[in-house]
């Protein structure tokens, strides 16, 4: 496992060669001086489930809570506690992890990097950058 963990909502509908490559995650990491290539060796990329939950009217559906809990218990909890730092993407993952009682002394919650959130992501650039850098610094990366 890589040193830091990034947890999102769910896997994509179509498997990607590079995790999160259709989102703005790598823009956010670039603001912190981390290239897409470097990110692959620094971060473990995960989601709250290992199954794509399907499509809804406004995009991907949120994963089923029961399935998220099963995946959390099976492997996500262990990966989380072993990581030097955890970056949680979006409210679905944040709310589930909070409900499941996940705690880590080096964690941050940021907006989901979906391109649908472009305007808000740009408006929160400084906040996002500070949060990511804080997790990396506290974990001894920078």
C-alpha cells in the first residue's frame, strides 16, 4: 500500500487506467506540487465500495450504505488506519466514514473533484490546497 490514502464515493462506470483521471483531482494535487505520475506512487486510491452503483438522473448514484459498510469492514478500515494520512473526497464518503466511526489523526475532507463542481473547486482552491498540504506535511511527506 502507498503511504497516503484517497477515498472517494465509488468506482467509475468504466475502469480507468489512472484512478480519478476524468475528475479534477489531479488539478488539486498539482496545486500542491504533485504530478499525476507522482501521485500514483504516493497515494492509494480507494472508494467506499468496490462496485459501480449505477446511474441516476443527475449522474452516478450514491453507493448503498449496506454495501459501503461491507467494503469498509472488509478492507477500507484497515487501509485507512495503516495510512500516514487520509484525504476524503466528497460528502458521501465523509458521511459514511463518520457514521462508521472511522477516525484518523491525519485526515481531511475536501469537495468531490467532479468537473460538475468546477466553479466551487476553483473558488475553494486555497482551502483545498491547504487541507491537502496539511495532511502531507503531518504525515512527513513535505
